[in-house]
C-alpha cells in the first residue's frame, strides 16, 4: 500500500495533539486538534473553514536575512520512524531542517509538540526564523465538521508566547505557542483589519488597560471565522537550532504551562524521546511484502484511534484524529473492540487495558446502540446485537491475549458480564435459542430480525460467561451458561437456505423459512472457521464461500484490477474491512497483492477504495481499520515478557 500520488497532507500527532493537515509543498500547518469530552468533539484550530492546500494555513515558517525575507526552495521530505515529518530546504543562503515532532508516551502530563528548526547561514551573521500565524476558525468534529459556537481570543504573553483560546471553560480549550532556543525572540498578535487591537509586550490594550507586560491581558477577541494574525520570532547567529513549542490545555494557564515545560526539556530531547517511544511500538512481520505497511499503519493507529481528552485527561477510542475521515469523535463497538483493541494489545497492553475499562465504564450501560458520542451520549440508537455482545467478547479477547486473568475480577467487568447475560437472555426467541437485532454489525438494516453473525457472537459469548463470570456459592447460574450447544443447533436449522440447489448460510432469517443472503464486511460469515464455529471443510460453509466469490454475488468485485468486497450502501466501492477478513480466512496471498496495489492518502487504511484504480473512495485516514489491518497482518500478539499467543486460538474460545 503506497501513498497516493495526489496526497495533499502529511500528518503526525500523539494522544493529546494531532496535526492532520501539514502541506507537503510548503511545510505549512493548516490546523491542529484536540479531543474535548465536554463538547463530545474534536476541536480544531484552523486557518480556513475547510483546510485545503492553497488556502491560508494556521502556521507558516518564514526566514528573514538582513531584514529581507528569503524565498524557501523546494522541500525534501522524509518520515522519521514512519511518523515524525521532517523537511529540508534552502532559503537563500540559509540551509533549513525542520522537524515536526509530537512526543508520545513518555510524559502524558505535558501535552503538546514542537516545531524544531535547524538553520545554518553561509558566511555567518544573524537569521530570524519567524512562525507566522493566521487563526480564523475553531471547528468541531464528531460525526461531521461544523464551526464551533463562541468567540476566539488570542493573547501575546511576554516576548515569546502566544495563546489561542477557543471558547471558555468548561467548554473551551487553549493552544499555546512558545518561541525557545534563540538568542532573541518576540511575539505579536492582531486582528486582521483592526490595527487598533494590535498588541506587543507591555503596550496598553485599546481600552487603556494594562497589556500583557503589566497585568491580565485582554488580548484580541473576535467572532469565529474572523482572522487573527500573530507572529513569533527566534533569532540565531550563524548556525543554531530554535524551537516553536506547542502546548494544549483547557485554558490559557494550562496551555502555557505545558508549552513551557516542553520548552524546558528542549526540542532535541523531545525528538529523541519521541523516537524511543516509537521504537517501543514497533512490531515485525516475516512477510517482506507487508513490512512497510505494518510499520506505517501500526503507529498511525496507535496515535489516531484514541485520544486523551483535553478537559478530563482520560483516553477515549475514536474513529480517527483526522477530520477528513468524516466520522471522527465517535464510538462504535466493532471499530473500538474488534478492530482496534487487539492492535493496542500489540503496541501497548497498558493502553489497551485503559481503553477497555473506559469502554466498559462509559458505553456499556446501553450496549448495542450503533453509534455514540465520546461522552456516552447516543448518536445512532439503532440496535446491533453483535455490537452489544462485543463488550463481553472484548473482555475475553483482552484476557486471552495479555494473560491478565486478574482483569476478570474487576468489579466493573463482573457487572458488565452479568448485565449482558441477563439482557441477551431476555432477547432470545421464546421457542428458539437465537436472538434478534435491528441492524447488522456494519450498520446495514437487517432484512429479517435474526442475524447469523449476531448469533455466532451469541454462541461465543455463552462460552465467555462460563469462563469469566464469577458465581458465588449457592448463587444463580448464568442465564446463558452451557447454551452454546442449543445456539449452534438452532443456527444450522434456521440460517440455511438454498441457492441454485445448494445449501448456503443466510445472513438473516425470520426463523420461519424466509432468509436473505449477504455478507457484511464488518461481520463476515467468511470468518466462521477462524472463530472456531465451523470447520473450513464444512459443506454448507464451503458452498457459501463459493457463492460469495462468484459472479452470482453482485457485491464481490473480483474482476476489477484492485478486487474486493462491497457493502450494500456503496456497491461500487471495496471495503477495507473485507480485505482484512481476507487476510484472516485463507486468502492471504491475494489480499496482500491487492494491498500493495492500493494508493491511499498517507499510505494508511481507509473505509473503502475504488476497485478500478486502487485510489481512495471514502473515509481516508481510517484509524480503526488501520488497527484491524495491523492485527490481520501480524495475526499474533507477543506481550512484553510473555509468550506469543496465536490470534486464531484466542479468538476461537
């Protein structure tokens, strides 16, 4: 899988701060974002309403030599450790190396990043490195992107810092930028078209009150969408390194404290620690064809599929940190627990544990609602039985992969298992041991109330209950204890139908003879042997696979240059989740061949691709799918200090 030729952005980030819009042609940063739980959204500071190359950016570097701005030549890019963007260029006789680093897990109490500039002027002399800013919009992204309500405020603090406050506590956030490392520095902020609001250190504000050098600064306050410009400068003599350090927090004080703390550590040291953190995430694969794909998608998933909220400092699963994806600050059980959680076990089991506990704490009160906001509010209340069951299955999956059996003794874990047992039992048909759903795992409406995939998950959950739900002496036995035999028998009786004289598995059934044939990429029947539900030589399952991979199945795009499976909502697009299924269910070679042909933004997973060109169709920068891809390619977990646990064995229990 290669980066698209027309890819418009470079990106990086950590669990606090994401930079999804770095323009390759200029190195300009068009926006940054944080997660705000109180707003149930990603909150972005941007230079334009819709960041695209050519529009005004949020941050841009300038080089001034002897009072004259130098034109920056063509940029040469590289990605350090697949994640830290760095570019080199010349500005007149000044050589530049610019590194955009968002240090990761070493210190979660200092959220932010650094723009590190190494400059060398031929013949010596002084060079002014300027970070020029234009903040126009504060944007909110949950399931879509829209302008935030409220006003924007910018403050110049002393001679070396600017703070950009979006809204006010408790529903606001602040971004501080501090100039560090030079022999001289300066800060200025103003509103476009209103020079009376310009501020410099120690100067009075327009109402005659004290400026930032002598009391509480008022700053520049404008309506969202009105530009505020600012300028930070660092001076070097001959050769040196300067930094523009970013800090984020709920308010100006916290953001400044974060930026100053990172500045004290120093840009070079932050870069070194970031590289150590990235090295700790690395996982190898024996397949040379997949090595680069794993390395890129693994780190992208780690920092883009979860975010630590700026206002409560807790970690939440999200679909993506890039607003270009569409749905971003949204929780879905399949995305978080099936596709993402196993990949976090690979990279950092402690993060996986924290995320799973957060899911059980925030979202298990009403399991199965298709989409929820990060704060737990309901976004799409349609019910997925498979999604509800994933809370219990994720507990089992985590314990099996990490060998952390003590996790089952957590009171919250026991409560969730007990409540799921009761609720699933209540959903069973009065005469048949099968449960009903409203939508399939991927969100498609169910043709009939009873889903094959959902009831395979019910079969698996009945085994999980017997393994992990603690029952005291004399206590009632779980409702679904030992129910897997009845569920399996009912499945084969009620979920088979005939197509062209062959018995195949139906995706949904009314349990009275009417059935539909479909394969949901998010809950694929192709995975049944992988999960241990049936044997790969089972004749009914084999007939089903033959049908799904034939011309008779219209959503199999097997005759295209970049083949794959579509879903009913986008019948001409190949779903990335279905490709990950191929990697797990015996079609690995062909799946890797297809994967290598794809040309996707950033070289990372998407929601779907164009099967004719291999380019993006929908949902770029899909972090949950990137996690699924990494897990499917590695297909094993090696916890630190522990033996490898084959994923297939873990998943089949």
